[in-house]
C-alpha cells in the first residue's frame, strides 16, 4: 500500500481556522474568573457597606468592592458567589446599603445564539466536504486508497523483459502456427493491410491447466518484441463496485499508449462468465467489469496495434458476447501434449540437468500419457530433489520412478500392513495383473506393487505404447474386466471380498454408465445420449437432462450398466480360473519382493496374448 500523502497547505489553513473559531467561541461564552467567597461573607460585606455594585445573573452574583475597601484589602477587588434558592432579606439589604444592582439574563446574546447554532453545522459540512475531496484525490492520485483503483497489470517492456520465444515452447505446433500470425501482424502490420486482411484482435487460448497457455502468450510477446501487459482476471474484482471497470479502462489506456502491445488476461472466466446466470441475479461488480471489457474490446480501432490474448480452461461458462467475432475472433486449443511433444518438453526441462546413463527419456515419455507440461516439469523437479537428497552426482532412472510414484500415488505410508492384509492386497493386485496380461485388448503391464502409498494399498500400472484418442467397445469391456479383476480374485481365492475394491467399482461403474448413456453401446437403450449431472446413476436418483429422462429409461440404463459389470466380473473369473497357477506365482513373488517390474512380470506370467491395442491414458488400479 502506498504511503499516506502529507497534508497540503490548504489542510493546515483549514485546521488553523477551525481552532481559531473554537477559541473565539470559548472566549465569548466563558465568564471571566474571579475569587469565590461564601454567601455569608458576601452578606456581611453588604451590611458593612463595603460593596459598590453587583451583577446578578441567575443564581450567581459578581460583586465589586468600594475603592476605599480595595485599598485596604489587596487580596481581591472583585468576587463572585452563589446565591441560595430564596433569601427575602437580600434585596432590602442591598437597597438599604446603597449597592448598585445590575441584572442580566441567563440567555446568551442574539449574535452569540446565532453563531452557536450555525457554527457546528458549518464545521460538520466543512469537514465532510474536505474529507470527500481528500478521498477522491487519494483514490485517483495516490494515498492509502490508491491501491484499490490502481491497475495491477504487470508490464514487461520489449525483448529485454520478455526473453521467452517459441523455441522455449515444446510441442503445440498448431497453437504456435496460429500465434505466429499475430506476431507477424505486430511486426509488419502493413503487410496485412495491403490486401485488406484483418488479423484477429482477440485470441482465446483454451486448454486444461498447466498446458502452457501463459507461456505461449509470453512467447508471442518475446517473438514480436513489443510491450506485454499481463494481469489475472480475478485482479479486476474488488469489494467496491466500479473498481474493476476502472482497472479495465486503465489497462487498455496504457496498452494503447504503448502500442504495438499485447494484453494478456489469465483465467478470464473469473470475470467473463455469462451474465444473469445462476440464482439471485449476478454480481454487480463482476458484470460491470465484464461490460467495460466488452466495450473496450469492441472499441478498438482497426489501426490500433493492440492484441488481446486471454486464457481459460472453462470456455463453456464464458459470456457469448465475449466470444463473438470482433472481440475474440480466434480460439486456439492448447491441449495436453502427446508422446512426441512430451519427449520434447522433457528435453527442455532437462537441458541443464545431469542425467545418468540408465535414464530412458523415450520410455519416460511413454509412461506419462495425460501429463501436462506443468506435470512434466514437476516430475523432473521431484526427480532432481530425490537425487539431491541421496547426494548423487546425476539423476538416475530410479529417481524418476520414485518421482512418478510420488506424484501419481503419493508418499509411502508410515504404517505397515498386517500379514493377512498384505496377502489380500497381493491377491487383489495379482488379479488385476493376470487379467490385464491375458486380456486381448488391455494395455501392457508396467509395474505391480503392494507397497502402500498415499490412499492406495497397492498399484497395478499399465502403460500404452502410443497415444490413443478413441476406444472401441471391446477395449472398454476389457478395461472393465481388468478393473474387476482384483474384486474377482479376492472372491475366488480368499472366499470373501473387502472394502479395497471401492475405487475399482466406482471407476468401472462410471465407464459402464458412459458406455450405455453416452457412447450408444447398449442395444436396449440405443444410440441416444443421456446427459447426467449426478455422481452415481443408481440409488433412485433421476438423470438431469434438458428434455428429461423417464423413470423407465433410467431403470433400463441401470440394468444395462449392471449387466456390463456382472459380465466383466464373470470374464475376469474365467481368466483367473484358467491361469490360477500364474496368479499364485505372482502373489508369492509380490509377498517376497513387494514390487515387480515389466521383465519380472513377463517371467512369472509367460507370453502375453494381448493385441496391439492401447488405452488413451495410463491406468493406475488400486
């Protein structure tokens, strides 16, 4: 917060006038102080004819002694006393002894009454006007409230401040190609104007968190070598209505002055949500800020060399007026990197780090499908931290394996499993592994472990050799079978089931429901998409759709989901029965070694009958 501004000379003058008025008022209203005597002493002086005159004011009397008495009594010349409520002898005594009596009213004179009535109001109004002007100056120009209205955008000037280029952004070829046009426009605007083409004035970067949207925006500024203004949309919103709109005006005014320039608004959904959505109306401050943002973007002149970049992972909640052509003309998808891009991202983050000879970056890229750029950066950092803790001279494959398990599963648990629990976990994970190994459409096994980590007591990791974007019905059914393999193994080997299959059942139910309600993989339900907004489709909960779903259809879907899960369990039991010796070998090996990698699994289970079909992302089964 900025320091408080010192008072100006006007403030000091006003304060001096205020103190002077108070002093004048006190001097006009306060009686002069005289020595006070008792009433009996006063009456005695009257009877001795030593009193020249008195001034009678209500219950008090101010008296003056005669000249002769003043010369004899130097202690006091004038005095004051308080009269009793009633004394019938005082007035006759005053007349008898020749005392001059003056009587004054208790009320103040008319001018003083007028001043006393108006002065407080004048002071109150004056102070209010002064505070109002002072607050306005502080909010606009500085002072304690300056931080409320002052824009919080961070400006990075030219190439000296923004050193990021497209070379530092691995992958994202399509996104970079779209943004290169923006760079070309900022560098050579006449090239586009010559043929009458119009470069998008607004580009919306859409993608999951951590995929590099902010990095792309900085790369655009670094490549173009122009001023770069960066702000988060949540920084527009404040407690006071109108503050966000003021910040938007200030941001765009500064950008136009520094043109050519780039304005980057991160997480624009914080301020750009659809207006009027939800119960009870909208947020006045947010909607005013959005209206101002719409006005500023629509008010761009085509000659303005200012481009707005915005990032969000929730494009579905943005206001339609914000997405229309003329504001955000282009939408650039920044998705999670695929295999080749993950390999390139690892190269970027490992550029200055020593690696051991056993590190296989190609395998590491295959083991991390679904990881964003930020996830890969975190993986490399955790591996480097692990190597540092062990005082190693380089980062080994063991460090990457430990970092992967820490990110995906969590830290190892301090407590140990009881022997009976450990055997049950080994049977459960062995069931997953055996079904996955012998199923025709399941992804290959990577690792099986019964070491408790995070919320999981064990893990069966499967890794697809390539990235997949769609899954067929046989592949989904095989995935259901693998998920229920641990459940079926506990029942067939141990004769009872446990609570350890909760997560498997949940995930299998979600997949089966999508197969029935979303993918049209049920003959009874048919090729119909049913949108559901409840976590589980059972327990008597209706499906929430725009057109509504009948109770008959809901029950039909529940029956189909249940049939898929029951058939998957039966298929898993069949695999376990046919390969019971392999399952028992695997369980004993897990109880001894606790963690088995690909080669050890292949040696225990024999040749695989899997076909070359892979799931879209790595499966971690608990």
